[in-house]
C-alpha cells in the first residue's frame, strides 16, 4: 500500500508581510465564459477559477509535482480504490465549513451529463464517503493518472449549490443559466467581487484563507481586451501590469523597454485543425451527396498544402514550434517519430486531391476563434490562402471564444481550429478527448469532428487501465502514430508563450499558461 502524506508549512498567514498590499491588473484577449466550475473545460477559465475554487491536489508551479491542497493525504487501498484525507479547518467564502460531503458532491457533479469536465473523471466509477475526514474514489479499472486528473476538479459547496439550484452544471451549449454561472463560493485565496462579462473581473483577498501565500496582492483586476494593439498600449502606458498574450511584433519593443520585461516558455498546448468526418454531406459545400473530409487522401492533401514553417516564421514570429504530433514534448507518449510532420508539398497535395476525385478542389467551411490563441485569426487567413493553391476554397468565419466553443461543440463547423493543452501531462487526456469515438465518461468530449476508428478506441481503452508505465507509454505512442497515419486532425505547432509585464511584477511562468495566484508579487 503506497502512502503519500505531504504537509504544508505551519505558517498560515496570507501574503508576504514585508511587501505592501497591492492591486494586480492584467489582461488577455478573451473573457471567461462562466463561473460554473464544471461547465466548460477551458484553460484560461480554469486558471482564473483556481484563484477562487480549489482542488484536492494541484501542480507545484516550480517543480510541476503534485502537492496537497484541500486533501492532505492520499493512499491506495487497492489498485482501484484511492482514499483521500480532507484538510480540516477550511471554510468557504460564505463562512461555511468544508466537509467530505462537499468533496464527494463536487466529483459527482463533474460526472453529470452537462459537465464538460468528463476527461478528468474518466475511469471513475463512484465516490464514497468513509467518515467525516476521508472519502474513497473508486475506479472501474486501475488508473495510473487519477491524481493528475484531480488537479482540475475544483470543490464547490454542496449546500450552496442546493440552496441556489445549481446542483447540475450549466450546459455551456445553451443560453440557460444557473446561479453558479454568475456567482462563486469557493475556498481559495481570492473571492469573486464583480464580473461584468467581456468588460471586467474583480477578485478580492480572502482574509480567512487557510493557506500560505508569497503574494502581496489583495485585489486582482482582469480586463479582457480583444484588440492586441489596445492591450499592448495599456501595458506601455502602465494601465495594466501584465499581458498574458502580447503581440509577437511588439515583443522587441517590450524587451528593449527598461520599465518592462518578457518571460518566455513553451506551452504544453498544440494548435491543430479538426475536420468533420461524420456527416455524409458537408454543410455549405459545393460537393453534394458526399463528404470529402471522410477520405484520408483529402485530409492529407489539406495537411501537405500548409507551409507550417512559413506560419511559424512569419505569422507567429517564432512563437510556435512546428509539430506533427497532437501533443507537446512534455507529454507522456510523445516521441521524435510522432513529432515528425508530413512534408509541405503542393504538388503532392494536388495529386492526392485528384486521386480522391477532387482535381478541381471543393468549397468548405472553416471556423476559427479570433481571441483565443496567438494570432489565431491570422493563421486561419494564411491557411485559407495556402489551400486556395490546391483549389480548396475555405469560407473562413471567425468569432470570439465565448461563442466559438459552444458552436463547435454543437458540431456546426466543417473544419475548425482548436488548441489543446494537457493538464495531466499524459497523452491519454488528449487522445480520449480528441479521437476516442464519442461516448460516455469523457470519451470524445471534444471530438467534434467525430472521427472514429475501432483500433484507436482499443488502444485508448488499454491505456486507461495499464499500470506498467513503460508499456503504457508505448501504447500511447502507438495511438499517437495512428492519429498521424489517419490524419485524424492536422497538427500545426506547439505554442511558445511570452508574458509581457512591468519590471516590478514577480511571477512564475507555467507550461499550462496560467498564473499561480499564491506567487504573484507587485514590488
């Protein structure tokens, strides 16, 4: 029986007393879609939610090893049963105490049909209260990444959810709201004070927080600004302290400014195009009675018509690492072999199209966000031009994050851009979400192109329960290679993330592109 018990430092005072209390003002291109912690699985939103709602465990920002948060200990009772010990003395922002019932309820809530967090409960069978301090998570089969999954499952008050008719998560695909959509009641170091969607978000210090922080920030003000020139102007004028997604062309000016600085790091996020491989006829296409994207030759032609090096050099200005894999190098299962791309070759792409019966090309819908990823709209514009060289006329439409993601999840796009980070640092998270046949328990929850291959499904199912880590990594690599062979999606690049900020800001850069609110300092 493996026992893991980790204790936080005895000092529980909030903030570094040597530093004066400060307001931290920051910006990026898009707003969060909701305050319901199980409604939409979005990296920006998850990082903001983590200031207010806490998980049982979390990644240490400097080592990326799992450390205790609301759970102080965990141990394997059996290969399919893990027991968690809940931290005592923790209170929600409304003053009510954190209980085992809240932890059990929150994991069960993540398992509900309207939850978008099913990848984090894959393999979980049930959650059972043992006593007032412990509870057990049962898996259907041995699950080697259960703890990694728990880093993104934040805890909500059961009584608060019941009182405010928010027992089930808001369905992000609809306009219907619950109380938890615009209100929050967590246990974290900050509390929600104000949220004006697409305008301003204000968090204030939770003076009753149980934990220890190195931060001197007592108020966080987040302003979503779609126009990158406006965001950069706000930084240059001192209106904001940090821009999470600065424009590549402005980085030299920021680096040369003595009052500013840039922190760089490779994100564990891969940008790619997904394709509708389900419909018998594509909506809005001039090809009637069949779907060209079902043909692997067509998908490979679209892939080989993209000059990804030109995109990373010109459009991304170096802020992208070209890849042929659907996961980044930090992720278990990645190898140099799966990282290798099909070559850019217009003539080969034209031949593939002709062999598939589309020598004159075809029209197709292309949907992209315009405020989620680095230069997302510009990438799609560049690819539209590249595809036109082989006769494929992509009808580009772009939209903001808050409307884009619900749209693609309703399967309303023929070709769509998506960026997929891997918070578990394990390829199963990507494979299960993106290429597993759509089903229950998180299978295919973002497979909005509805790719389906029984061989892929079988590999994914094996990795869910394989406990031999060497064999499991080999299975993941095999599945990643099958993804490449099938051209299930078209990988573009792994993002390189620069954060631009004032010189007096102290933060730790994380591969998941989120701020650790316990470590932010304003000097």
